[in-house]
C-alpha cells in the first residue's frame, strides 16, 4: 500500500485542485519543447513529434505543498530520459531548469542527479484524459517524489545548467528547493535567531513582518498584532491567541492545533493548508480567508475545532475546503455560514 508523507491528506477522489497559474500564455506560435544549455542545444520537438514517440503510462503520487495528496494518479506522456537518450549531457551539468509558456515564464529546477535517476514525465494526459488547460495542457512536467510545485505546467523549455537557477516559487515564496515530501521540505527554514524571536514574541507585534516558520507553540500571545504578516509554516500549537489580529496575513501551512483562537481575526488571510485541529474558534472571524487544504479536524474526525454561534465564516471560504472537511464543518456550524 502506498503511504502518505507526513502531514498530507488525501484530496477527495473526484477533486483535483488547480494551484498557481490557471492559463498559459496565449500565442499563435506552435507549441514546441526545446532543450537548451549543456546538452544537444536547440533540439526541438513539436507536439506531434512527441506524440509519435513511445508513450509511458505511470501511476504517480501527487503531493501538493498545501497538504493535499492524490495517490497513484495515472499520467501518460514521454519519459524525459527517453528524450535524452540520443543526447550527450555535458559532464559539467548539475541542474536542470524547466520553463513554462506562461505570462511570468514560470520555472522550477531540479538536480540533474535526481532527474536522471527518476521517471520524469512530459505528460499529455492525466486520468486517461488529455490534460485540461488549467492543469497544464497541452504539455506539463510531472515529477514523482517531489512536492507538486516542481511539476511545471505548460512546459516548453528544459535547460541543462552548471549552476542552479532558482524557480519561481522557490525564489519568490521561499518554497524549499529540494521539495522532498517525506522530509517535509515545504518552505525554507526561518532565518530568525533565537533572541530576535523572543523579542518579537514578547512585543506581540508581528504586523507586516516576514516571520516565516516562527515557533510560537505554547506561548501567551493574546492580542497579538499580526495583520499582513508573512507567517507561512509558523507553529502556534497550544498558544493563547485570544483576540489576535491575523487579518490578511499569510498563514499557509501554519499550525494552530489546540490553540485558543477565541475572537481572533483571520479576515482575508491565506490559510491554505493551515491546521486548526482542536483549536477554539469561538467568535473567530474567518470571512474571505482562503482555506484550500486547511483542516479543522483530524482525518478520523477526532480533535475537532470548536465553533460557537459567533464564529464567522463565509460561503466563499468554506467552498475552498476539501469535501471531508466541508462535511464535518457543515455539522458544526451550518447556521453560521454567511450566504454569498
Ligand atoms: N506554469 C506553472 N506551473 C506550475 C505552477 C504555476 O503557478 N505555474 N504551480 C505549481 C504548483 S505550486 C502546483 S501544486 C501544481 C498544481 O498543478 P495543478 O493546478 O494541475 O493541480 O503546479 C505547479 N506548476
Ligand atoms: Mo503547490
């Protein structure tokens, strides 16, 4: 049986969330896949040429950094290593960078060692259907064994490099460059030193600061000011956060297990993949927060968050939750969900 990496949950069977860019660059140029850098540079395939090559059908476990997974998902396309068979890769190559045909020329990169020893797929299809545009059609990279942000949608260029070129999420959002889901390499560790962390926790003012991964577990932080703070992957398990202001903060992947969040303000916050299991959300305000992959209860339904008649939720944010979480939530707070 395939297993889930730590702190991942299964997305419901019929749901495949769209994450990141939704559309490729509109262009009338025909689609090509090109190799550049220190390997038969300029070698280019059209879509038809790629389709006429031997196709591989692989079952790949998809693990999104926002904590949803889909196991054994069928993808088909051409193995990158098959394309490279006729190419001599220069001995100096250490990294491979993949670029998208998208408005921001989205990229991600991997170590060449990893690429050559794994079955990376240049995929045309998922679930036995051609890839939809939003999921990277006509052509996307699918990388087994890494968080899904390495699987670049609308892939058009593969560059073989001596030095790494940090990808878009890795450079802009602090995503971990190695992305191993089994080691939970989601985001770069915080660069805060211990003294600075203590000073900030005592001042209880995080507003607009970049404090990714800060450890506030078990701390007394009632009234914390954290509007617009960057708190991705922060740990607030068991913390006292009564009346805290997290409005418009980025809290993706943050942990609030068993925290006291009475009257806390999360309006407009990014709570993707945040864990609220066992937290007290009485009178908390979660309107217009993004709850993609967020959890309010353990998968066995135990350790549920506590809601009361004053907890505020909006339909828009509830709809971003997975089915299981939505169903659980509906039983708790049906009457508190504000109509659109
Ligand atoms: N071009 C491009 N590729 C991308 C992204 C993106 O924003 N742009 N996001 C990445 C992230 S973070 C994830 S989780 C997956 C999402 O793929 P999906 O939308 O098909 O689920 O695509 C990855 N590839
Ligand atoms: Mo992702």
